[in-house]
DNA sequence: ACACGGACCTGAAGGC
DNA sequence: TGCCTTCAGGTCCGTG
């Protein structure tokens, strides 16, 4: 479930229950995630309090009262579930329990479960002082909802790149937080084809600056709408209370191959193609 | 430096 | 019923 809007939805769900309430115990499953857990992972979290919960791109960053930060990525299939004291009984034994890898117990009886069937997610610890230079975060591009992300940045980041616009926007060094769904949606909103060469929007190209303006605005608009809808729920719930986000009902192109374009007045049909091994969806009629 | 294919995992869905 | 293939919201590594 996790591109920027889903991760932000998770952050907003966890923040009120997790921040300020001490962690009493952390239990970790047998199988590792994308990275091995750090030394004494559970012990370094027990007794700690999360002081703030931030998001950077698709990462969640929990600052602890121990001068350490817990870095979390949800990979392809990671999700959190918050259970109040009364619900937090029994481990369950269904598919969800089989894929629950980390459980945080809080002092007020709240239980926070991290499940991740494919185990492409990760949790690790870093010193607060070294957080910005951590290898997972150091070279990440700007936040698409922040001031650093604008047409000027896009023009500079795309200049000279011979790959497709689709592949360039999936690159977390160009802009942080976009994934396969929102790249397709943003390109449609901007009227730009995913197959277009990234360099054609680069600094100095004719019409490049105008296209970058449209693209930056489209990225922002799509992400804000998705966050307002609680993210998209495809194969998993998006929210920490187990309920669904509903932005998937607003998709203009993603997953809509063969269906009519939803741009007002456009008679086109959405096409699916594979780029760098991943599906792209676009309208050949209104995206150029 | 960049670009690309494959690898890492599990599960669901569809065809035969 | 079962077996096979394809696909899935991500990213990292090795190879040109």
C-alpha cells in the first residue's frame, strides 16, 4: 500500500497513539525484512518514548528519547494496525498474524502491529545526529509538497536524462515519494506522456519550463487529493484502524487500460504499457 | 554518472 | 482439484 499518500495516512494514524506514550516491549518475528534488524533492536526500543513521527518520501522516521531514530519503510506490502487495550488480546492465527513481524506494546495497553507479507519493508535504527547522512536518506530528492520542489528543480533534475519521464519520476533522487500509481496519475493530470524523454523537459529546452510548471503542479495536486482521501487501498487497508482509503475510486488512468479517458471532453482510451518492467497507464490522445 | 534487467518475497487470479 | 503463469503500491545490485 505505500506511496507518499499512503505513508502519510499511516503517519497520521500512528502519531496520536504513539508519540508521547512510552513503549514497554517490542516483539520481533523470526523472518527478517528487507534488511536484518539492528543489534538488540527490541531492547533499544523498550522503555523508550517516541517524541515525534515524521515522514520523508516513503519513509517514516520516529525520533526516540534516546537520541536514536527508528527508520521505517513499508516496501510493497507493509501496513500498520493499531489495537486499543481491549482489542489487543490473542495473537490471532490467520493470514494477517502469519505476516505480522513487529509488535509494539505501549504503556497504556495499546498494541501496534506491523505486517508485511512480501517483506520488502524495513526497520532500522540510526543515531539522531547522523540521520541526515544515513545512506537510506542522504541522497533523496525534495519533498513534493515542500517549497524545494518546483519547476526549477524539475528542470535541473531532468536535464540530460535519456530515460523516460515515467522512469525519471520513479527515481527517488528526482523527487521523493512518488510510486507507480501516482506517477501515472500525475503525468495524466499534466498532459505529459510517460514515454516522453525526460531530457525534453530539462532546463533550457523549448517549452521545457512550461511543462515543468504543469508537472510540478500536477504532482502536488494529485498527492494532496490522495492524502485527503486517506490514500488508495488496493490489496491492503491504508489506515492504521483497518479502514480503507478511497482514492482508488478517483484514479484517472491507473488500472484503467481499455477504458475511456476521464479528462473532460477527451475521446481517448487508456492504454497500458510496460516500462522498465512496470505497468504505465496513459491516454495517447491527451498526453504528449 | 546513467540505464536497464534481474533479484528479493508472498499471494491472488486466471488459464488449462 | 491442481499446476502453471502473470501480476502486484519498492528498491538494490550487477552489468554494460
